[in-house]
C-alpha cells in the first residue's frame, strides 16, 4: 500500500517527452488501449456466450444469484426465452456502462481525485474480466465491470487534458488524436483476438484473455503514475468557471432535445452488436477455406471503419466548406441517422431477397461498416455541438446527459431485442430500420425549427471569445477534443 501511495503522490515527469508530447500521454494511451481491447473483446462474446451456453439448462443453474435476477426481470417483462433474456441482459449491462461514469466523475472530483479513481477502476475491471472466466460468477463479473468502467471512463480523458496548459489547445488536440488511436486500435483488435480464442479454445479462454489484457492496462497505469498531472492541478484548472452567469433555460431545453434525437440511430447502431450477433450465427454462411469465420470478428468492423473513415470525411467536410456547402450540425446528425437506417436496411434485404441456404457474410459486413460511418457522422458532431453551445458552468453536466442518451439507447435496444424471436428476422430488422429513420425525420424537423431561433443561433455569440473549448481549461478542452472517439 505504501508503494502504491508513493506512486500516486510522486511528482510528474513533465520533462520527458513521447513523440514530442508529455511522456504521461504514452502511459495513458496504452492504458486506454488495453482497457478498450479487453472491453470490446468481452462484449463481442457476451450475447453468443449467453445464448449458446450460460442460459441453457445445465449451466444457468450454477450462476450465483441468477434465479432471483431472472425473477426480477420477468416480473417486469413476463417470461423470456434464453435469446430474449440475453438481449435484455446485454442491453442493461451496456446501458449501465454509460450511466456509471457520472458517479465515477463525482468520486474523482469530490473525494479521491482522478488518479486514484482510475487505478481503482482498472483494478475492478481486471477482477470483472477474470470473473467472466467462470459461469458461477457471471453476475458478479458484470457488476465489477460496470463499477470499473464508471471509474475509468471520463477520468482517464481528464488526466490527458491535465497534462497540458490551459491555453495549449493545439497540444491537447494532438494528444487526443494519439489517445484516440489507442481507443480505436483496442476496439478493433479486442474482438479479433478474444473471438478467435473463444472459437478455438472455448468461451472462458476468450474471457480470460480479456482479463489478462486489462491486467496489462493496470500495470501500464501504475508504471505511469509519476508522469501524470497531480489531481490538485486538475481541480484548480476549472476553478475560474463563470458560476455567476445566468443560464438560458431555452437553450438548455433545445440542447437536450438535440441529444434526445440521436437516441433513435444509437438504438439501431448498438442492436447490430447484440441481436445482430445472434442473426449472424443463425443466418449467415461463415465458411471459409481456412475454417469458420469467427462471429465476434464482426464486432471489429464498425470500429475499423470509424478509424479509416475519419480522414476522407474530414476532407469531404473541408471541400464542402470551401464551397459553402458543408452541412450544419443537425444536418450531419440527420445524415448519420440516415446511414444507420440504410445499414440496418441491408439486413432487411439480406432476409427478403431470394437465396439458397444461408446468406453471404458480405451483408453483415457492409451493415457494420455503414454503422461505423454513421457513428462518426453523428456522435462527434453531437459532442462538438454541445461543447460549443453549452454555457461553461453546465458543460460537464450536459456532456453527462449526452452519455445518458446512450444509457437510454441501450436499455431500449435490449428491450426491443427481446422481440426478435416473436417477430422473425426480416420484420425485426425492418423495425430497427424504421427506428433509425425516425432519427432522420426528427433531426431534420428540429433543424428547421432551430433555424433562426434566437436562443439557439445566438448561443455561441453570447459567450465572447469562446470557440469550442479553447478557454475552458483542461477538463473542458479534454471533452471537446475527444469528439472523434468511439465512446
């Protein structure tokens, strides 16, 4: 304990550099890469594991506390098949992953600081991933993972921002580009490795691999403690926020409406990683000359396209801007919803078009690729919009509301997924396509309503000299600079 305390309280290594940036950035980027690697690797297996093993007779009886847990769910929803129950559990888990960071932020800000909170979270994640290696500890594992992710998510980004001076916007931008590489590499590689291990050696080997990877993340985080900014520096950085400024309640309501509009496309996006995995297993021809294509690998496709799609998308927007034709924020959100609807529609076509035997793997591949492009169209735009429009004193709160929209999306996604068995594949994917299409309609309608609205159009101008986060301190800038991150 004394060793850990000395590591936490050690002075920062500000003099050392990594590719021209503070060396602490390297430790934080690699910590996040390992954490995302383990998280996405486990998530890619979870629904398949539940439907093919955990929730079947002979296994489900051994899960500690599961009888009471299932009774609580079915008291609200009625009796559920294993596949429907798996969808509900996955949706609840994914929702809580996006709800818990609110409390992790409170723990860091008000009690023990970001550095200690991240270390506690990384330790909980290690325990949670390793607990997934056993049927009996499934519910305990999910609880540990939710708590751990709540401690890490957000706080590690705040540590990145705290490495830089308040006015070093360019440095912070470079830092988060490098940091996001770690996120995207982990999100792409996790399902590939863990999915292959699960297919060849069994589910629990895949889960255990996620635990080992997270252990590497914890070790990396511990090794970098002396190079991170002290917590007190991070807290002082936001001390000058204009708390006395009056709030524009009309603007707050409009921002919440914009956030709510994105729930529709998020439901369709996350559904492809939940019930989509079950549909691939049952309906897609995965045979290759080298053996069956691991289903979990499809979980990497959207993350991969979220990476490779960024440069051409930025070039497209720059080209449009030069010709005064770049879409505004609500139009970009609507385009993202449209891409999500089209991507989900590909699965409808795969179900209804004539075919012999199972459908080609190209259909789910194109669907997940399209979802990755849809995500980078609407999610970074939403974060950038909120950081630009929100008053400084409530920017963190509104960014929390943004992530709460994913909480709502995943809850609804799990509930909708429970209808898959009763609806059949074609009708089910038609429903998800229609839900994403609702996001297009509502985004366009809201954009038309907001055009010319004084509270909306004048929001940025009413805060002189502020462009995104350049004058809001490390924490605010950290949030504004992470807009190209998957989550």
